[in-house]
């Protein structure tokens, strides 16, 4: 996180080359590179990296990386207005989170945030409020290991609050504006 997004991409590419093919950390390197690439507007390359991270994570049983890769692909699609592509990706990530009890891991903050957005968009307001609360708690815990999500997470969470029509929910648990 201290070398910026370009430094993250460079580091992840090095890790992808150096680690054994059966390393779960390689899957995480593809995921992190994919996120950084999409955030730097290299969307096609980023999505390809995320798909590779998802594939490797699935093969190796690294479910949190698999779910995060799916969730970020889904969020990228939603940001492009492609709900037909994004919603099923987020739903698949949510299934992994539930199946493997990942909802309490700080590293699941992105998945839980994406789940809240999907629930709110589908009109499941009560579920979305509960999920949004969990997403905010996890986001507070993940700040040190994924500083990019400390920015991106609250932005998506604010969108959830807007969809819920709850201006009061735009405040994070710390009372700061979640934008």
C-alpha cells in the first residue's frame, strides 16, 4: 500500500512470476493486481487478472480470494451500468461467503459491501441494512491491509445508504461521513 497502485501492480506481477503455480498467494497477487489495474483505468487487463485470480483461488480452495475476485468484477460491471453481468458475479461471491463462513473475516469487507449493494438494489432493505452494518465494521478492520478499500468501500457503502433512503446510514460507525 505504500507504493501506490502502480507499485502494487509491479509487486503483484513479480509475485505472479516467482511463486509456485500452486501457491494461494499467487491467486491473491492476481486479485490485487486486477483491483489496482481497474482502479487505474486498465479495465480489460484488470478484469483478466481478476478472472485468473478467481480461477486459481477456486482451484486451490482459497475461497476468500475467489469471492473477492468475483465481487470486484461484479462491482466493476455495476459501475459500468451492466447489472446483468455484475449482479450474478456478486451473488456468486455472496454464496461463497455464506458457504465458507467468511462473513466475519476483515478480508471479506469487499464481498460484504457488494452484497449490501445488491440487496439494496433488489429492494431487500432490511437485509441490506444488516449487511451494510457488517460491511462497515469489516471495512474498519481491513484499513491496514487494504488501504485502497478504506476509500472504495465507504463510497459503495454510501451508495447503499442512498438506495435505502437512509441519510443517517451515510455515517460510518465512527460518525464520519462515509463518502
